[in-house]
C-alpha cells in the first residue's frame, strides 16, 4: 500500500504530499450527556497537551499508523471515521552534514473507541483528559491542532460525525488468465497477490468491517482470507458479485450493493475489476455531494489489484456517503 491516500470530504481534499516526514493520529471522540468530548493526551517529554499521534513505521500506511499510535499511547482499540485536516509544519533534523529543515505532516482521522478505557502508557503519555472542544482549544499546546478540532466540531454540528465505513476491495493480483487452463472461478492469487492480501488485512484493521460480502471466486476468497481468519468474521459469498453474473445481470449486482449500503454497518465488499463500475456507480448515487464523488476512480481499471475505496456513511444522514478515500495496492 502507498502511504498517502486520495480522499475527499465536502470541506477538504488531499492528493498526495511532498513532506519529508509523515505521521498520523486520531481525534478520539464521544458524546457525554449529549455534549461532544474529545480525548487529549499529556506528553511528559514535551510537557504539552495534544492528540495521540506518531511517525510511520517502515512499510506502514497512514491509517495503520493512526490506529497503532492510539493503541500504544493510551491503550484504546479504535475504528477510523471521517478524515480530518492535515497539519503541516517544519521540523529540524540533525545529520552528519548538520541540522536541516524538513516538512512534517500529521494526517488525522476522527475515531471512536471500540473497547477499553484510555490508559496512559507512562512513557509517551502520563495523563489523559476528555474535554469539550472549547476547553480543548485552551489546553492544546500546538496552535496547528486547532484546525482538525474545528473540523471535528463542525462535523458534529452537521450530524455527519457519526459514521460507519463501507469498504470496496478489488481482489489482489491473480495468476494470469493466459496461463490458467482450468475454470475461471478457480484462478488463484499469484505470489504478489498473496503478499498484497496480507497488506490488505493490516489496512482493513483500521476500519474493522464486520459485514463481509464477496464474490465466491477463489481470487476474491483468498484476498480476504487473512482478514477473516484474524478477526473471525463471517463471509457472505454473493454470486451476483462475480464477473459472470454481473455481466449477465448488472441490475442484480447493483441491487446487492444497495442492500449492503442500506444496512449502514461497517462493511466490506470484495469483487472484480469488471464489476467495479457497477459498485462505484452505486457509491456515487449515495454520495452527499459532487465534492465527495470526485474522489471516486473514474477510468478503467478503476482500482489496481488489491486497491481499496473507503466510503464513510453518515448514520444520522440515512447512510449518505460523506467522505471517500482511495488506497493504492502494495506491490512488494
């Protein structure tokens, strides 16, 4: 997977970066007696109040980093929600040739805790506080942290902060059609595809989809197998999502996608390149605005093998899609 996604919401868009240092974090939020609260951490090393965040590990994507940092610093398991503004500033890095200025970006997401209570790790963090946005603005040490906080509050006021993810996955790289003489439904993943499937598992953990719908063809089943095995989720195989059935009856394939969207549950749909125009077309119809739709891939092949689209559905807006993120595949 690449580290930098393409993504759209009605108020922001991100199309890559030239920053030398990348980090990620989350604004963990809750409703307490009807009021929005956000979680701040105190870092003894810097004696500051901020949000959980940290630099990427080698080979890690931004969403994975955000989830890992929250788990390590305060012990919470989270699911990422709406993308928030990226903060950008200069940092000094010492090297053999002397100090050098570098640009650092921190990519943030809104997030809710799935389980557990925030507990400082005692090293990176020594205190935590649930506070309302007004109090958070007074406590935050870095003025750059105000922008993602403002966006979090705006999303809450517009009833689009509470979301669930709907993830579309194109199966990972399969063995070439030209070298496969058996049934097309049995064509498996190539060696690169198997590595991609493991990378997909790590990425999907950032959104933790529970409802899993997939084409039953082998290359789709093998792509989602690592995620299903680790999280012990149940797969619902849908023949309407196969290349053959979708070509014969595209209306049924579209209906399958609509039904999945109507459930408004954390969901994953795995299918094939020829089916993607149907799936992405349904996502477009559910998008809250053209600004959101603009993040959808527009041309064939839409997604590379192992590529992912993450749509956030607003629970309080009838499941309308309020943000889209696109992740390219890992090709190691």
